[in-house]
C-alpha cells in the first residue's frame, strides 16, 4: 500500500507524513511508518531522507486564527458539540505532527531505539484519534476544516526545535498533560447531553494520552539523569524559558502521577493553586 510513498527510513517516513497536506495520507503514512519501524523493516536514517519541515502540511481549511478568535460554544447544543469535537480534531492532528517531529528532528540524538519506539506509538495512536474524531464529526453532519482553528500548538513546539529536553518538557509534559486535566469533565458533559458516542471517543483518547505523558516523562527523566540534573527543577527552568504563561489549575494529579508527572514538577508554575 505505502510503497508508492517510498519510505526511505524512519526519519524519512516521519518527515513525509509531516509534510503531507492530505490528512488521509498523513495519518496512513504515520501509521505505516510506525508499523514498519516496529517490525524493524526500516533503518533510523537514510541519505535519501527529505529535508525536515518547518511547518506541517495542511489542507486549505481550517482557517488559522489567533487562539482568542476561536469561539467557544455550549455543549448542550449540537453545534456546540461539533465545535468542541472540531477543536479536539485540530489538537489531535497537531499531536500527530508533533510526535513525528520529535522522531524526525531528533533522529541523530544519542538515545536508544526504544525512544523512537515510544514516539512512533504516540504518532500511531494520535493518527487513530484524529480519524475517530473526524468520523464523529462526519456522523454529526460536519467535517474537520468547517471551523477556524489556531496554530498555538505547533508554535509552542517550534520554539523548542533545537533542544530535545525542552521539547519533551513542553509537548508531552505540558500540552498533552493538559488533556488529562480537562478530558474527564468533557466526557461527563457529553454524557449529560446524551452524546454517548462522543464520550466513547473521548474515553479512548484519555486512556491513550496517559501513556503518551508517561512516555514523555520517562524520556525526560532519562535525559536529566544522563546529565545529572534534577528532573523537577530542570522542568521548571525549561518551562519558564520556553512556554508562555503559567500552567492552569485544577490538575488531574492522580492521572499525572500515574504517568510519572508528580506535583513537584508543576505546582510552583501555576498562576493559582488548587491545593
């Protein structure tokens, strides 16, 4: 199926997926590259790899606007639930590219191959999430691209493109960990409105995201240990240097701790304490 894409290596397949503006191709290519890597049918790098992408490939829609211009709507209306699912689809799409970018951009880092196993697992599952949310949008008579979205997630990651430890601090340990905080209440609201199908999709995402944060925490701690740095202090320093604004309480402390992200990492960075 994917021979037409001429995947040259893990880095090459990841880069091709990032660059693809066709979202069906992007998600298929992400999963095909992951599968080939898991089966050890790909090398890590190749001289034939395409150059890294400064920006991920995207279709003409959605229109990208400032974060404050993305309208919030009540979940008690179908239109409001579509708006929420559209924003989640956008988050999951960015998550596909961010996981792939960690692999492609840092393929020359001196880390074990199991590092790339972890991030290709994340990429595979984020592609699954995007498809599930998009299918749910289709069932509700909508599609991804119907509403504006913002570019904040990719911009936050792009600022850490030269520092793997900083990238791990910002993407899995801030952006993905935020999903652990907010998703349970969204699931509950979907159930309250009777939208059980959307709640099931959120349940899959929530359970997978715990694993994604755990992968981020594992490798963040690995890099800190190698440099003999305190993980919590290093996280705080990197967040202050690379992330705009403070972290928002309340936190899902239990789910975060299960993933290896204990309160000592993030409590001192909050604007308001939920303790």
